[in-house]
């Protein structure tokens, strides 16, 4: 009997060791600046974050904090946050200084969608000073991946994040989306709210705020996986560069459920017709329909017509429009 008891105990210990080893092997592990998933055969699937991605810590002591910050108006009788402003030469900051909110109707619309979908997170591309990010991450408390190429704007979001103690809800990325990652491009210098990408430059690792480093949209997938984002809404406003989420983001669209996309539909489409046709083809092929703010369906073949509004919404056919309108 003692021998039998000993054998049973040994088997149990072996099983425990086997289970512990197996669980350890399949655990998602942080390695360097990225992640690896290891299967039971020790074959590794790389999820390492691209070295081109610049993640900014809101608590970084080297960031500039010398600017004006305001408390916004209250939206939907509940949500209030902080925004830190550029000078009055900036379109968004000037409006926020006067009205204490930017694009109130659209911010409220996105908040309403997120409230009704508690599993849904936010991707804010062209975050500017955080007019959307800070209501969603700072007031609603929903995870937001905020991408903004202009360093002074990122610094203002970082300060607002501090004021609202929203560090756990935000990842700030200081890059520009582009077809060729790891390149340095100059940007326009007139209005921080109207920044556009310009020509390449040989200048690298520069402190020049008007030189930005490029990434692909798919380069951000490891962040979304690490934060366990399965469903997300996108707001994108990057001055004629919107096509790069399509041209460089197939993996994200394959792996993350993205039911709603709010996209600036700029009059620049007349000059950049090939880019905008690419967006329409990509979205319609993936089962999205374009609608305006009243949920009126727009004709995909009529996208060049200036009757299309300045902001449009791409909605997956399988998702209800009444959450948007």
C-alpha cells in the first residue's frame, strides 16, 4: 500500500509539473520593447513592437509642461475632462478656448457608442491636443491608443492625461502613418491643426518638431494585443493621409473588430483622388458602408462629389446604425 501511495503521489507531482510548465510556455511574455507568444512546441510567433514606434510616457520629466490647460464643458451631463492648448494661431485650440470643447456633437456621438458597447476601445489617429482622446480616456475611462506626429501636441495630451490621472487608459504614440516606415518626413509649419506630410529629409533623430518619423498602421498591432483590445472604434483626421490606415493596416483590420470609423473627408480629395479611391475600395471590400452624421447612406461611387460631408462614418453592414445617429 505504501508503494502504491508513493506511486500515486509521484504521478500527481509529475502532472502538476507538466501543467505548470505548459501554462508557463503559452504565457504572453514581455521581452525587450515587445512581446512573444510561445506555443507548447516552443515555436515563437513574434509580436515585437517595431523600433520605429515612438511611445511617449505621459510622466516623462523631459516633456514640456509650460502651456495653458482648461477644464472642458460637461457633455451628456456627465463627462468633463482637461485639455491643454496651443496658442490662438491653432484652429482647434482657439475653438476650445472659446467653447471649451472641440466638435461637441461628434465627441458625444462617439461617447454614446462606447457607452453602449462596454467591450469597445478607441483608436484616435491624428489626436491633435486630445479633443477626443481626453473625453474617452480621461472622462469615460476607456482605453485609447492616441497617435499624433506633432511633438508639441503629444506633450499637451500628456499633461492633460496627468491632470486626469488617466495614464492607465492611454498609450501615446508620436509617429506619422505612411507607406514606408522608419523614414523621416517634414510637416507643414503653419497651423498645428492642419499638419500635412511633406517631403522626405535626411535629418534623423532630430529635435526639430517639424520632422516626424513614419510607421505603418500594422506596427501598432502589438500594443492592441498587449492591451487585449478585441473591438475598437477609429477616429481618424490626418489631413489627406487617411489612406495609410488602409494601405498599411490589413493585419489590424483582420485581427481587431472595427465596427465604426469616423473619418475626415477633406476637400483635398479633389487633388488626391487616387488615395481616396483606395479608401473607398478598401472599405467597401471589407463590408463597410459610408454614411453621414444623420446615418444617410452615401453612394460609394459618388465620393468625389463635394456633397459628401467633411466628416463621414464607415459602418460595418452587420452593425446597427442607430448607435451612431
